[in-house]
């Protein structure tokens, strides 16, 4: 059974007079949230949007939705910080339109280190054609904080678009 979780720390989900509690399995309205609440799971979504991309380019990650910004937060336009003490699921989908034919690769970087086991490759059969890649994987920051970015390698692309979704699992 899927349960909706409401963040009752904001007035958006609470009516006047209700306590500001961390998270509850029902909207915070009379009767107020029950005393047993479940912890919030952090999440974020980023849009990938580059009008052009040369080989070895870090892809632009524009925030679309960030649950609190305390656990998952943009560091720059190309890098996302992941707070220490968590396990995250990261998934991405990238579509590139090539200026020339050839194969391209999208490789995640964790703490600026390429993660070849999570990289994806696609073939652009001719100039102007598009291809997509996607992947999902887990990242642990249990012992130290981390960063995440994506790097494009391949023929110059006339456009690169897509999305990244990051969910805190634990």
C-alpha cells in the first residue's frame, strides 16, 4: 500500500493551530497529525538543458524541484551536493542531438571521480539525429558527503536535454 507523506513543517500543509511536525501520513488538518509520524524522504529533480555540448562537458543541471535543500542541494550549475549519512537512488535520462555522426557517452561523476560502471553510450547514426541514454544506481554517503555531476563525451552536440532524479532511500 502506497502512503502519501505530507511535510507538516510548512503552513502549506497545516491549518492554524496544528503543531508543526516533521512528516505525517495524512494532511495536517483537524484532527491534527497523529503523534506517530514517519520521517520525510528527501528528493530532487533537475532538468538537463545544454544548447550545445562539446566533448568532456559537464552537463548543466537546473533545479526543478528540491524537497528541502538540506540533504540534496545544487552546488553550481553542473554539480549537486549529497549530505553525509544517507543512501541515494540517482536516475538520469539524457537525449543528445549530434552535429556529426558518432557515439556519445554520459558518465556520472561522484566526488569528481568518473563512475564508468554507471556510464551509458548511444550511437548517433548521422548528423542531426538524436539518441537517448538512461541509468539508475545507488550512491552511499554514509561515511562522507558527496557530489554528483554528469559529463558528456562524444561528437559536438547541437542540443542535450534530459532529467536527473535523486531520492534519499535511507
